[in-house]
C-alpha cells in the first residue's frame, strides 16, 4: 500500500519536476565578456590596474593598492504568460542596489617581480516571487457524483531567492617578454531559499436532501528548501601580448565542496478526491528535516579571449565553454516516514522531496569595443550571450524531486558606457541591458483544467516567458 501511495504522490508532484530553471552562467557583469566591468576580461584590454578574471593579466600591474569599488542599481522583470493557466499570468519584479565588487592589487618587486590581487564579488543569482489565484465556478468534478459546476478555489505561490558571494586571491607574473602566467583561488558562498505552495479545492454539489456542509475535494502541496554551500575552485591563466594583439586563456576547475547545511519542510494532502468508480483518495504526508548534507556543483570551464588594438581603441572577443553536469541532488532528504497513517517500510518515501540539478554543456561568447573619445574619456560597448543550461532530458526519473531553478530562457546582454580617467582615479559609468524569451516554459500548475485525473492540478503545458533587466553600473578605481 505504501508503494501505491508513493506512486500516486509522484504523480501529484510531477509538475514540480518539469519546473524551469535559472540556469545561466554569464548573467553577472563579472564574466569574460563583461567588457564594461573593470577587469572582466580574459585578454589584456589596457584597463586600469584592477582585479582581472585572468590572473595572468595581473603581471601588467606595476603599482600597488590599485582598488575598485563597483555598484549596480538594478531592475528586473520576469513575465510568464499564462503561467498558472490561461489568463493567469505569473509576474515578478525586483529592484535592488548591489555592491558588486571591491578589489586591490599588491605589486611585489625584486629579481622575480609578481603581482598579487584580491577581490570580493557579489552576485544576486535569482530573486523571484509570484502568486496567482483562481476563484471561480465551473465544472471540475465528474457529474456522476457532483452534477453541474462546482465552486473552485486554486492558489499558487513560488519564491526563489539565490545569492552568491565570492572571495578571490590571485597571483600573476611574466614568464617572458610576451607571456604571462597566473593562478587564482576563489572561495564561494551560495545561499538559496526555495518555497512553493499549491492549493486546489472544489466543493461537491450536494443533493437537496443532504444536510451539513458538502465534502471538499482537496489537493495541497507545500515545499520549502533552504541551504548554504561553501566551496572553492581554482583557475590557471595564460596571456600572450605582442604589439597590437593580445590573447588570453583560462581553465577553471569544478567547484570543490568544503561545507554546507540544508533544511526542508514539506506538507502534502489529498482528501475526498474520487479517482475511480469506488475509490476515494485521502493522503497526508509531512516531514521536517534539518542539518542535511549539501552538494552544489559548478563544472569545469575554459575561456578564451582575443583583443586587437587600433589607433584610438580596441576590439575584443571572448568565449567560454562549460562542461556538462549529470543529474545530482543538491539536497538529499533522510529516509524517514513521510506518508502518515502507513506502517513503516523499507521504501524511501522522501525521495520525492530531493532537491535536484542537472546541466547541459554550454558555449557563451561575446564581442566588445572601446574608443577614445578624447584623452580623458573612453567609450565602451559590448554584446554577449547567456545561454540556458537547463535540459529536462538529463533527469533519469522525471517523477522524483524538485528542480532548483526558475528561469528557462536564453538571455542576451548589452553594455554601453564610458570611463573618465584622471591622474589619481578612473570613474566608469554604464548601462546594462538584458533580454530573454522562450515559448517553451513548462507550467507548474494549470488552473484552466483541474479535474480528478490530474489531481486538481491541471495538465501543465508549454507557455511563453520573458525576462527584461536594466542596471546602472558605477565604478570607482583609485590608483596610488
């Protein structure tokens, strides 16, 4: 009996496994194609002495204590057309002030000079919050026991907040007149809180001779998972600079796990739901688990950059390849009794609550240019892709668990701005624009067609989702 209930519970939770994902590597301006962001390059771009993505480029820094502080004033808007059913859109808007990066360098002179750099970066990966409700009267339940339209109430809530903070220390030095080499270590703290709630209820139509309140067919689902993960990854960089041409290559290791902890809280209920001529389903499942192990992964990646100088400016190209990540559990619940009222069994009932991730391989690329408008002012412009790595075909068992993401679209970014150079400092300001769309966003719930066969959750299908983001970048670089 326990296995039968688990199988049915998987069907109730099936819509969650089809959830789309915020699966983009280059959303932050601090990426190999973030040409406007100071230091965000793989090949030498003649920028001020700041913390570079390619540690080999630190060898170009000959002065100590060059520091940078950057802030982004950011607006983001996610729209999911018919996200909870026809006419029931899901919209999430956010506005924030993000201290993006601080860094400094120390030039060590001597017979074998080299430069050390350190930085602190912050990335708000996702801030999504959307709710929807259908309060209506229409035919939900079978007329054989509830003739005519029923009073129906469906509610949906989804909140996903993810942030990453990284501390980086790097070193770079010249190995010849044209070649430089560098290494860096990056400690990463990732925090995520994911919360989804669904309720779907239909009031039976009672016959006139019945007394009291009629039964209510009910499906309720609540899931809250939160965790933090501390990891470290390493990067090696090589740079070649000769005359007008500049080449850079970096290899970044997978993220190595150091520490982490997670908790989850879940409550599932199905009551008075008739699923056959003589079968009425009543199900109650609940668990609260803390101090769970966490395993968050980032893949191996390789980046390439090329820059070419012309009289008053430079053209820049960058690309980065991320390897595939097979399906794995970020959070694995303990094997505990989940379904209430059933005798204990060897079957792992909480498998349906695992928090999962899987990623296909991705190649992102971008192009940028700068031009000296006048001796103290240089203009910047760049374009780059931000392809989505979500791929539901990578999940072996589509009926188990929750995926950890919200977005499911490719994003395209544009950066435009200018740098004002003075003797003691550089001031850089620019506009960051982002847009993404897809017509294959899988609904989580569909309030358009709830009935007994889909446990009152509707039949999810593909719909359209779009993302628009705008930000103002302000960076101050102080050179001693």
